């Protein structure tokens, strides 16, 4: 217990004290995110906050953590994503190069640590997965979640708060079942919390691709570890409810873009948080609303785990789709009244 506490505090303090220096260097070297038609901030802001998250996470885990059960390979993949993220935050990197590094990082944890999804635990009537499908589906999950965190990083405090919430919930499960991944979860949570001190509205620094790619990758691997814990009832539904916002918002945005004949990676302001801001809510209220919704969905799935994966995931999907439909109706009504 004390080691876990020290893990969290070390990561938190390292990130907390690293950010001011990072901000100073970013302004001195002009490493800033400039406002444009796709962003909602109105002033030049440093985008290297992910350096603090990574430093807190990596140093804490290396000092206090247990590097067994694939954690060593997780760190290797994280290191690859860190370097490509830093390069992209300093000088733009092509989408192909970023994807290639994501493939390498995913390959390391899948093939060298055998971290993969082996069962749907009865969801859609599917239990054990064929080996080939297991690898393909695991690849899609890791790459998908990694990019989902990157895509929701569009409002002060949003991506960081979601990463913090997910990490703490995962950490609770890992602690209860005595898994070394508790150190992974609390190292990430501590690093992100230290960063959030400077990222909540009005943000003094952004996490950038460095922070979002690293955080997304770590969350994806932890989600797979939760899924593979046979002790957790309705584990797939639990994981979906914990990660509901990045998963469903990314799927919705990709679907809309493809339907409109655009690339799914074409940037726009069609994310759920953008639409809530358009309704006139402040950034703080949007952040609070989304986090409360996320917590409610997790608590519902956790307390009703006996209902099974099929019903719980269906209810979760209906809830998030219903919320999005309500937002759309309100947006149309707002346009008619203008």
C-alpha cells in the first residue's frame, strides 16, 4: 500500500514541478500551439505538457513498480510513442510515420509480452477467440484507444481528466486483485494529475501528441489486462463503460466524417465537447457534465454486473447515443431561435 502511495506521489510531484520549466522553454523556443479555426483556445499555448506526464510516469514506475507481466514491454512501446510524440509536437510528423510507430509499439506488447484479448466472455455469444482474430482485434483496440485519447484532446482539462478518471478506476481493480499493473495505473494517474494543475481552464499548457499518445497506449494495455481478469464479472461491459467517452465519441465522429465523404482523420469541431460548448456551456461545465456522465455509466455497469455483457453494453450504447441525440436536438432548436 505504501509503495503504491509513493508511486502516485512521486509521479505527481515530478510532473507538477516539471511543467513550469517546460512552459518556460516552450515560450523561449516558440514551441507553441497557435489558435486556428479548429481550436477553441484564443492565445498561443505551449504544447509539450506530455513531457511532464511521461517523466513522472516513467520515473515512478521504474523506481517503485514491478516490471513483470508485460510491463517491461509496455514501457518499451511507451518510449517509442514518446519520441514520435515529442517530434510531432516540435515539428509536424506525417500521419503514416505516427501510425507506423503505433504498429511497432503494439507489436511489442502483443508478440513479446503476449498481451492480447483472448475472449469476449459471452458478448454476442462469443467466448474464446481464434488466435488470428485475437491478434487482429487486439491491434485494433490498442491503436483505436491510443488515437481516441488523442482525438478528444480538444478542450482544457478534458483528455487529462478522462485519463485520470480511467487510470484511478483501473488502479482500484488492479489493487483489489493484487496486480502489478496497479503501479502502472497510479504512475499514470499521478503524472496526469500534476499536469492537470496547469491544464484546467484556462490552460497554461497542453499535453500535445506526446501526452495523448503515451496516455492512450497505456490505457489500452491496462484495459486489456482488465478484460483478461476472469474474476471480474461482465468485464467487457465494465471496460466499455469506463472508456465510454473516448470510444463512442471517436466512433461517432469517424462515422460522420466518412458519411460526408471526408477522411475519418480530417480534423473538425464536431466532437461532443464542441457541441456542448456551442450550446453555451462553459468549458468547466462541459468537463463536469462529461465526467459525471462517465462515472454514472461505470457505476451502473459495476452495480448491475449480473445483467451480463450483452444487456449492459446495449444499455450503455443507448445511453450515450441518447445523450448525443438530445444534444443534436438542442443544437437545432438553438439555430432556429437565432
